[in-house]
C-alpha cells in the first residue's frame, strides 16, 4: 500500500467565538499557512524557501550578485517534485533570466516562481540588479539586490480535517501579498568564488491588506542567510572537478549544509554527487551542447525520517544561452557555484 502523509488539524469548534465569524476562519487558515511554510513538511530543517539540489546550475536563485556574471544572456527553467510518494509534498516551478546589461559592470535578471505544498501556493517575482567591481588580479566583487512581491494562497477545501463539522472555519480561499528583498555579495574569479546572501530582508508580516497598518497579521517571514563558495580544479585538458558548498542559516534551527561535487568531461558532459545534511544524498548529471543548450537532472535519496514514506525527489533544469555577438569570445565563467 502506498504510504501517504496527510495534513490533519484538530481545533476547537470555535476558538475565537461565533462573533468573529469569517474573520476567525481567516486567522485559522493563515496561521496554518505560516506553520506549514515554516516546517516545509520537514522535521529536520525549518526553512520557508524552496530547496534546490541543482543550485549549482542556476546560482542566480541563491544570490542576486550572480546577475550579469557572464558575458552572455541566459534563460533557465527549474522544476522540482519533492518527496515522491507523499501526498501534497512540495512542487516548485521557476523561470529565470540572467542578463549582462553592461558587461563587466552591471547585471540584470530575475525569476518568477510558484511553490505548491498541499493547500498552500506561494507565487511571486524577484527582479535583480548587480554591480561588479574589478579588484585586480582577475578578482571581482559583485553586489546585488533582489526586489519583488509574493502572494500566499491557501485553499481551505484542500485541508483534511479531523472533524468535518469544523469545515466552516476553513471554507473558501484566502490570499495575502507581501513585499520581499534579498541582498547579496560575491567575490569571484574564473576559478573560484565565495559569497553570501541575506534573504527575506523585510521580515514581512503576512496579512490580507498590505497597505493597511491595522490589518491583522498572521505571522512573519524569517530571515535566511546563505553562504556559498567553491573552486574549479583543472585536472588536465579533458577533465575538471568542481566542488561547491552552500550553507543555509535560519534561526532557531542549526545550519544546513549542501555539498556538491561535479566531474566534467571536456566541459560538456558532467556527473555529480551531493549531500544535504539531515535530508538527502543526490546523484546529478547533465550536459551542455555547443555552449548553447544546457540540461541537468538530480535525484535525491531521502535520508531523513521521511525515507519511510518517500521514494525520493526529482529535479530538472533546462537552459539556453544567447551569445553576445558584439564581443569576441572570451573564457566562460561556468554557470555554477565555483
């Protein structure tokens, strides 16, 4: 029999009194929304942002300072189905663009996303701006900013209740819109990089009316600190190896470590392994065709307690490069955290 995990809620029949009516339902629904977003269906790490096993292929999602890092335009799409076998597990869909508006100085970009977990849908857009400074000896410093908006939506009809007589508290669909921002820095050369990003800077409150200060708040978005780095080791003219690391810090839980190593053959075909602390071990593979078309795939073997219910997670990234015809071909800085 297929193992399923369902969201079951047990509350009093009217915790706020009948006088508050529909307002009580709104508070209950958004309270549940924040709770589920915080635990992200995981007992190991309380994060509100989606996981990415292939962050090495789309580093713009990790740090806005990555915008404009290369001298070509890049469009990518990420699709992730997490914890296959668990009902209503997270699904993430992303489309991103990375554009060197003024090569060597200014980068633009951004992404739109939809993150679905059971009755909760989180959609939004983040626009990126970065400025790159030459520090000498091929070392550069990039500083970037994401600015965007997110909509949180919870569908009460998709919530499984312990007592259906309490359905009136969760009837209908409730939404909330919140602003968001991320600041990032990145020191890099063609061979290595180290950087950090500070996510959900505004610590925004989730409430129905964004511009009404008296509107009821149902919780806040937690600050996330990402620290990343890596190196590109050239073994010979045919083989390269690229280890990278991403540390995610979210109070009050302990940091989570993502460590990835990829082995490249002629800079076109690659195979990798990854480890995410207290969550999964992953196998990764991908290729790049004629420095234009990119595709990568990752399969996560769950190592947390969810392994008893899930067969793993799947993620795929597809990308396309648009060359800058006005400039001569230069050595490419790979689109990975190296």
